[in-house]
């Protein structure tokens, strides 16, 4: 197959060639960036919360008198615990994907000079880590005497669990067990490391901080009240959750159920990623529409060229070119145009990504997306040109003999 | 002449239906996508108080004396002392102190469960400053502010819910442990964004949809609210843990907003000087350490907080990139269509049509495609907006097409198609008549 005559022909149709190449270039750049954005949203949605999501639910109450907090806790734990199928009820300040309950900057020294980032704090009553299903990777779970009354926010001196990610961030390479950190006057000593425990309000941009959490053992009281972790078998959970919400009016008529936040963790997670799902869906829609429009553009233009060159095709056929030759001519032509477009498109894709990274904190485009986008567009071009090219190959040689 | 061109255009469009449908579809999809996002942008980035916003300012001083971070920008909220000092100075035409909190309210009818409401505690200037519309009654007076009167204004939603939409002025409402008398009921009021509560946008990483929630349901005088809901206030930030969480009066926390109305440029200058001198004076007294102060007008404050959610901006860019692709596509197809009619154009030229006439004829055809595409685009936009309305975002209920966006849809469609048609039409108008006639 000679490329020279094709290039010569394209040179005569410079404008149309440039247009279609530019369309391919734009499509290539949008395709690569949209795919990368979809991937980053999807990977954000698959974050491991570190807890047994299928078995857990969260009940939040508002509007109760803090002076009655201990009484309320006792009533709710006993009342919800009586629901058939309920495995356990714990007082916890929040759950992954639940309302943000406490984030505080920590320091690695008492003087507050060496900053260690801003992790989120979970506070729960005895048995909470086990109920959450946290997976311990080092140290031990809090013992009964580690659970202390909360003076203000957390106990003033607590023995805590932290996540593996936070441990590696705070003390890279060192054994975190027994290490200490502070936030203001509060002192924490690490007694155990858990595999994962996602923060409450995860934000997809701060992925590295998504597992920066501390679990503080505490005893229920005025500072830890009104928010409960319930656990049931996965198949019972929906029913237990519904019954628990209904039971609150009877158990705690003095409080108001926070309908917005009282859900199973699965539902909280689903809701939390709703906008990401919508955005990913939108991007998929854009990609489909984009590829469709590009393909139609190629079909339209190729059909035009085929119609315009009917006579030349007939002459080539009369001079001995086979149908396959004609087919290959149009396919090669399309391949060349798409390749021009792709070369520009790849540069454009990286450029757009740099701009997006600057203004929208979009992650860097993984370079291996580029070859995938390139191959996808080559295939699209070949598919789109197939119908007009087949039509061209069916032009009979006799056309050459008709009026000139 | 235009009528004739239109006839020719319709005739030509009918002749090659597939190509016509492809072009109309491309334009309709491109317009639909870009107008959907543009309408959402238009709703979210608009001026919530046109004509007044330039006179409304958000005051900031830095009450945090800790050297933990660079104090290049004062915090987004004021501490109690600074806020009340600035408000008491009354150096502006009007001034509104404000803070919102969640409060438990009891329905006036026995047997219904209590409910949690958002309450805005503010001063009486709030209502005239922000042109809040009243259905019944009126705002409280500055005397009520001073007396910490147990009065309240309620939203039209809450009035519908509790009093069936009837005039409830004079009725009472139990908020937590206090009883307040209703003095006013608002008309439906839905500023976009809920600008007076906007803060912290720069820390939200573009996730700012919450700035578009509905206004609070209960409004009480500022000091009344602090008393009746004591223990339930949330800080913007604290530089030391507050001794009594939820009670923030005189605590080491920033939690209050102060809006001022300044009617002229001279007043703005003098208020800015006042803010700076206040900061200097407090520094001299040793209460604060950093004297950065800011006075941004409403739109500057919204810009500073980057109120338009990042997702929406990204979608807008995406939609316009998509429109550009549709545009290129249409250029290619029009080029094919016009040049294919070389013979016909050659005859017209030979019969005396000027190249300008051919150009006008081709553009008419492009414009007609744009118009039809615009109708399709408008329908697709309505579909797109319907989809946005069914997403669970705080601004879903705001999303609808107004007249200006309706007109923009068609204007954009026709401009885009004329742009797309210009180059092919120019090429067509330069067809040499003789050459074409020979091949007929």
C-alpha cells in the first residue's frame, strides 16, 4: 500500500482533513481526561471503611437535654437492645460516612511544635471496636480499664487505636506501639494499630488522609450521648434499623430522631458518594455522545469523499485495482487522518489535564490512559469509515467509461 | 431574498435527510449539554441581591492570637468580643450580627413530635438590609434586640407546616425551653446562594453545594437566640478548646458573622479605616495580636468562598468542550454538503448570482440547521434540567429555565451554526462557475 498518493489526495482536501483531525484531537483529549476522572471517582467510591458495613447502622438523636444524657444513653441502649435480632448497641460519636464528629490537629510533642496532621477522632464505649469489626494488625484492643470518662471532647489521657496509614504517616518505619501524641492538653498513647478505619466525611481529593483516624475508648456521658452504633446480622439489618427508628419515639420521647443521619452504613455510604456517581454517570454519557458524534462526523465526511471520487474509483478499478485495494485505500486514509488528530490530541490531553489539575484538583492523568485512548479512536475511525469504504469498493469499473 | 434562501435551504435539507439529521443531532446534543450546565451555572453564580449587593459588606478581623499559622487572612468568622464591639459601634448605615444554630421546637398542637429547626439569630437590620419579604407582620425592632425580647420571625415553610399557612402573627412557639411570640411571617424566600451564611469556602475543596440550602426556619433577635439556645452553638474554629462546648460567648472561638451596609464609596473607605483602627486598638490593648482586617462586598465574599461547586464548574467546561467537538463536526458535514452541490451553485453563479449571494444562501441554510438544532437543544436542556432536579443536591429545587436562558439557547444554537457555516459557505461561494458547469 502506497501512502504517497493518499497524502497527495489529502493535501487537496486540506481543510476537511484538518477539521476531522481537530475533531479527533478534541475527542481524544476529552476522552482521556474524562476516563481518568471516572476512574478517580470510582476508586474513591471503593474506599475500605475498615468496618463491617453490611452489619452496622447508625442512630442519631438530637434535641435532648445534656443533663439527661446518661439516662438517655441507658434507655436507648437497653431499649434498642431489646429489638429482636439486635446483636449490640454502642454509644459512638460517629461512623464512617456519618456526620463529622471531631477532627483536631495533633502534635508529636507536648509543647505543640511538631505538627502531625489533622486526623478524625472516633470515640466509643466498651466493645465498640469489636462491634465495628476493626481488624487489629498490631498491639491489642482497649481493655476494660482503658475506657475512661470523657472530660471534654476526649478523656484527658487516653490509650488509643490508630490506623496503619496514620501510624506510617506519624512515625515512618518505626514501631508505633507506645508512642504518644497530643492535641492541646489531651494526651494519647497508641496501644493498637488497626488495618483501616475511614474518616467520617471523606473527601476524594485528600485520599492520603482518608484513613487518618484515631479510636479513643470512652465512657458514655454528657460528652458522648445521642449517637449509637447498632449491629445485626446483614439479613436482619434493614428490619432492625426500621424497628430501631420507630422505637426511638417510645424509648426517648424527649429526643428528636435525626432522620437525615440515621441510616445503615451501607445507605450512608451510598448517599455519601451520590454526587460522585452522578458525575461518573454524566462523564460516561459525555464519552458515549462524544464518540457517537465523532463517528457520525467521520461517516458523513467519508461518504462525501466517496461520492466525490466515484469516477476516480471507477478508473482505478478499470485499471485493475481490486475491491480490497479500494477498501484499504479509504481505511488507510482514515488511519492517517486519525493519527494526525491523535498526535495533537495527546498533547492537548496532557495540557488540559495540567489546567484541570491546577484549577479543579483533578488527579494527574495516568500516562497509560493515552495509548488506550489512541487505540479506541483508531478503532472508532476504522469502524466509522467501514460503511462508506465498502460502498466505495462496490463502485463498478464501468463507471470509468461513462461521461467524462 | 431571505424567503427565497429559506425555501432553497428547506429544499436542500430535505434532499439529504441523513446528513441533515446528523447535523441537527450534533448541534442539539451540544446545545443541550452546554445549556444544561450553563443554566445551572447561571442559577448558582448569580447575584443574590442585584442592585444592593455592592453596598453590602462582610467584616473580618482576626481575634485569634495564637501564632500557629501565618495570619495572612483573617478567619471567616468573628469572635464574640470583636463582633459585638463592631456592631455596637454602629459606624455603618445598617449592621447585622448573625449566627445560626439548630434548636428543638415544639409544635403548637399537642401530640405532634418536636422537631429540629435551623434558627438564625440576628439583629433587626437583617431584614431591611437583605430585602427579606414579609407575608404577615414585620421584623422585630432594635428595641427588641436590646431587650432580648422573646419574639421570632418564621419562614413561610414553617408557617405552612405549623399553622396551615394562616396569619400566625401573635401566636406563640416553644423553642427549647422558651416561648417566643411570632411577630412576622416571611414570604417564600430562597436566595441563591444562602449568601449571608457563606463562610469557609476556601477550606471546602470545591464541595460547596451546602451554600445553596434553604434559609433558616426561625429568626430570633441575636441576644435572645444566644440565651434560649445556649449550649448549642457551633464554632467556625477555636484556637483553644472552649471551656464549655456549645456556649461560645467570650470563648476562644470564631463563630459570628457581621454584615454591614455602606451606601457610598466614602463610607466604605471610612468603615475600612474604622476596622483597621479597631484592630490596632485591640492589639494595643493586648487582646489580639494580628491586625489583618478585611471588608469584602457581597459578590467579592462569594468569589472569595468560591461558592459555585467545583463539580458544576467542571461540568460546564466539559459541556463546552463537547459543544466545540459538535461544532467541528458540523463544519465538516456542512463542507461536504455545500461542496457536493458544486454543480447547482455553478449554475446559480453562471445565471448571475454574486458570490456574496451564494454565501448568504449557504449561511441561511446553516442558520436554519442551527434553529432546528436549537429546538432540539432546548428540549434536551429541559431533559437535562429535569435530571439535575432529580439529583439530591441542596440546589435541586432552584433549577429551572428562565426566559433569559430560553433565549440564550436559541441564540447560542444559531451563533454556533453560523460559525460552523461560515467557512463552508465561504468555500462554496468561491466555486468557479465554468469548471462546475463543464462536469454537469
